[in-house]
């Protein structure tokens, strides 16, 4: 960027900032309280490397509805179940659309993706296809055999590691399994294998998309910088999104070609088959191939990243709390049988295992700040004025650790959920890891099958010993912020067969 251009950009940023600040002050409404912003940059430097934690700390001083300035982006942070209910229920219609980071504009993903596009006819059609075709009970039941096969491969891999005295990288094993579970359910293929170089190629693409969307980008806070892309975020996003779209488009084209070429073609029991049916002439959803490829990209990347991260957190909490692990294993052996492979139909009969899942979602929600919302008009919430175009972030991580809601909130205590009727499906605002309202995660029913089955496979037939035992509580609880919050230190452990 030339010096003169940079000077003009900085002047524009400064003028824009003061214009927006003065306009909000003249709005006449009472804005939510918050820390005093610095000139131009606002409160950016108060975010730190773990924004969910920094914002939770600030909310203790400024309250459950708190306002901050991230450059020229005015943002309100929600940090209580009561305020979350107002946003997601009472005013859901006013906060249906999203603010979208610059990276998501790559390949026009912001205007085609169900996760990011504005609510309208196209969004409703995509949501409907997810509900009626992709994530319907019938579709998921049909593809259950494919998932069982991939879980059997995970079990065999862990057994080989056990036999050879090898340590298992839980995130790596979860990543390969999740990738194969999703590719089997969506496309009837195996994406990769354990100990394969192909895994690294998939990891580069998947983590590239996930990280570039979650990385801080000055162009998001100062729109005048978007044309310059000073951090190269948009260029990287174009690369990673492009690779993923090519992969998905090739799979879709191959399936369409198979059906055209073979008059005796027998349909497969996967979700891609449903998608091809939808794309046939005169499809009632009125969706194009582009809509479908971007939808599959969202499902593949979003589902893989959040599931992989959640599996690692569940295993981490169980391994550093061995008495909870033993309770979980005892229940599995009592309900399923010591030698049998866990089935999806077994999961509803495992109340303690379900409580473990809820407790991990409370402590480690996949997306701690959820996906942002945007005020479509000026709205009154909790006695404060939310100006039009305000960005809304709901801190699900902070709500899950609020001591006024949860006794002993930092402790891993699944038992707390055995005596309370509370779920994580968007109706109980003390626990909203997947959001709530019309725009909550559409793949929740899919995750409800993949996640518990992966964990059950890992713990049902194996004992585990941490690679690093000393100071386990400290070593195994650090976090890295991103589109999903990961463990700072990869979880590694030695498996051994229960009857060994």
C-alpha cells in the first residue's frame, strides 16, 4: 500500500469512527453500558487472544448487555440467559440476519451459504431441504450402516495402537473418523485413512477454511481497508474455499453423471442422492447446483471442525476425571454389554453419558460466541436501545460458567444434569452451545448421532492412560480461540484393551 493511499485510508477510518460515534450518541436511546473505547480502534485491544474469556470478565463489571466498539463496528455482547431469550425469542425476527466477516465473501459464499445469507426465499428453501431431505430421521436412519462401518474402523485403529503400545492423538483420530463419518453419510465414500498422507491434505483444506473465518482481520473492523486486504485474509479465503468447492463439485458431478449414464442405476443410501433428486428438473425448492455445493461445504467444514473439537474435549474431561470415566464405562457395559459394539439406538438409554455430553457443552461450547447476529432496526432490549446494524454476540461460554446459574461452575460435574430437565437444543437458555431461534445450527440432529457414537467407541472397549500425567488439570485445560475453541495442547493417551 503506497504511503499516500495509507494516509487517506487512515484519515477515512478516523472520520468514519467519529461520525458513527456521534450518530449513536444522538440516537436518543440509552445504549448498553461498556468500557470506554479508545479513539479509532475502540475496544479491540481488550479482546485479547481469548475473546470469550475477556468479554466474560468485562461483563462482570458492565453487565449482561454490554456495548463495545471494534473499530467502526458497534457490538453488543449478551452474557445472560434472560438477555439471550430476549434476542432469540422475543426479538428473533429483528436479529435474524448476520454480520459477515470479509473472509466469508470469498467465492460469494456470504450470499449463497445458508449459514450467512440474509433470511429470505432462498434461505427458507435451503433450511427446508436440510429438514426434509438431508437431516430427516428417515435419511439419517438409512445411512446408519455407513456410519457403523467407519466407527468399526476407529475401533480397529485404536486396537492396533493398543497392541503396538502406541500413543493415540485423540484429535487426529477424531478428525479422521469425523471426516469419514461425514463423507460416508453425505457421499458414500471414505475421505481418508488412519496414518495416511491424504489426511494432511484434507486437514490443510478443512482447517484452512475454519481458521481463516475465525482469524481477526482489520478489514472487518475498518471497512475502508477491505479493498486493500492488508493481511491477505481474503486471498487466503479464496484459495481454501476454492479447493473445498472443487472437491464438493466433483463429487456432485460424478454422481449426476453416474445416474445419467446407467439406466439401471441403483440409488445409494446417502445424502448426496437426496441432493441430486432435488436438483432434478422442476425441483420444488428452486435451488441451483451452486446453492447445493455451498451448502455441502458448510456442512462438511462446520460439522467436521465442531465435532472433532468436541470429541477431544469430552475425552479430555473424562481422562482427567477418572471417576467420571469409570461411571460412563460402567453404564455402557451395563446397557450395551461388554463386548458388543455401541449402536445409535443405545444412546437414549444412557442417561449418565448424556449428562457427560451436556456438561462438556456447558464448559466447552463448540462456538463460544455463537455466530454473530445483526439488528435490522432499532430495538429495545432489557431497557436499552440497540441501534440498527449493531452486531450481536452471545457469549455461550460465559453463560455456561456463570456462578449465579451453576454451582461450582469450573468443576466437571455431569451429575448436575441427572436431576434437572435441561437440554442443549435451543429451548433452555442456560445451555445454548448450538444457538437458538430460527438460525440455530441445522445439523444438530446429525451431530447428536456422530458425536456420542465416536466417544462411546473410544471408551467402551478400551482403558486409557494420559501420555502426560503430571499436573493434568493444568496441562489439559488450555484453550486456543478460533471458529471452534480447541485445546491448546493436543490430547494424547495410550489405549489398552479392557480384558488385557
